[in-house]
C-alpha cells in the first residue's frame, strides 16, 4: 500500500447511530444497504419515488435540508442490461445525470458530512488490462452498448471528486462489478444477465421446453458480486475510507457467460439445451476488477456464486407465490 493510500484510511468516520439516507432503498443495492446498515445500528432514512423524485432538484434539496442526514448513500439510478441500455440511451443518461446532480449538490448544501456514490464497472474502457485497476478510468473507448449510462456514472465520479477538491467534502466513490441478489430486477426486457437467466430457465423448466436461446456467444467473462457483500463493503468505506480515488468492489474472480448459464441452470434445475444466438451483442469481452485497495481496508466477499444464485432463486420464487 502506498503512503497516499495509508493516508486515505481512517478510524471510524461514521459510527452508529448516525443517520443515513439511502437513496434507492427499494432496489437491489439499496435494499441490501438498508439490511446491513440497520443491523449495524444506524438510523436509516428512506423515501419512495412517489414520495420524492430525485430528478426534481427543488424537492430533493428541500428534503435534504429538512432531514439533514449525517450521510447519504447514492444507490438510486436507472439501470438495466444490454437491451435496455441500447433501447433507451436518452433515459439512461438524462435520468442518472439529474439524480446525481441533485443528490450530491443538495447533500453538500444541506451540510451532509459523508456521502458514498455508487458507480459501476461499466465506466472502464471496453478493452483494458485485466484485472482492472481504478486508474484505468477514462483511458480508452467505452463499450458502445452502455455508453450513455457509463458517461453519466463517470460524470458522477467527477462531481464527487470536484466537491472534494474545491470544498474538501468527505465524499467517496465505490465501483461495484456485476451485482445480483434478492430484490433484483427479473423483467426480461430490462434486467441484467443473471436474473434474466434465472427467470428464463425457470419458465423453460415449468413449460418443459427442450432448449433456451441466449444472447451472444457465451464467451465474454464477468465477475458477479452478491448485493449483501457489496453492502458490507459500503459500510467499510463509509466508516474507514476518505480518499479521492474510486474503490473497486468485486469478488476477485470471473467466469464465462456460458459457465454462468450452466451454473444458473443447475441452481434452477433446468436440464435442457442452451443455444447461443451469435447475431446478438456480447458486450465488453472481460470485466474483472482489481480489489486490492478495498482488501487493504479489511474487506473480503463472503458469499459464493453458487450459494448466492440458489438463494436469489429461492427469494424470487417466494415473490411469485
């Protein structure tokens, strides 16, 4: 660890029972954060989208002035898989830019002393050295299929760094890899690859279909992190990290999409054939994060992929009952 990285580590910056506003608490990440931070003894503040539209600058600023939380975790975002990103790039860039601008600026104006912004591994260049270190940011072209979303997230990272540089704000950035877990989006039109596979294999099993067609070649490699592991990492960052550099959050290993499909099929109990449609886009060839900076803070993932997929499948089945 460098001298600068040592200087970025601190004793408890946000001890319980601090008040934390979790923006996006109903989503995959936000719900995991609420579970983790509540168990750790924090007072959690939440608002539904009907109660507070974070795209509304005035409403967001007024809410933050009134509540004056000790910290904000910005987990609210418009997210989706390749199909959704390719179909709705305007919404992916505009909604995310508005949410980020309003929450980060409103937090500083309201005197919020700690803020954690959640970026995404898709902000890294489409082709870069693996595993990906944080300094790879903005060193090459982005993956075209999610460029609008990635640019919005990059803007959020620069906004956080600008508040640190200009005002000395104790605001930091986490960069998660591909996430999954209870509360994920299982809509086949807008979901990410793992929950989409769970649903498609389950429906194929129930219908007795002999095969399932999947997008791409199955050769790209991805790592997958359970949302509860991410939430644990976020608690560590809120309490111990105060550096300018974003911090990668990943599980440390990857597998091909074909291997993922077989793992999901086994968890669901689907025994049919997998057919790959190579006319569909693959996305980025590989995304494996270097998590050395986070490991230096004492964090390690705890949930194996097979265990996590099985638990996610059980949780989704319960919502279908």
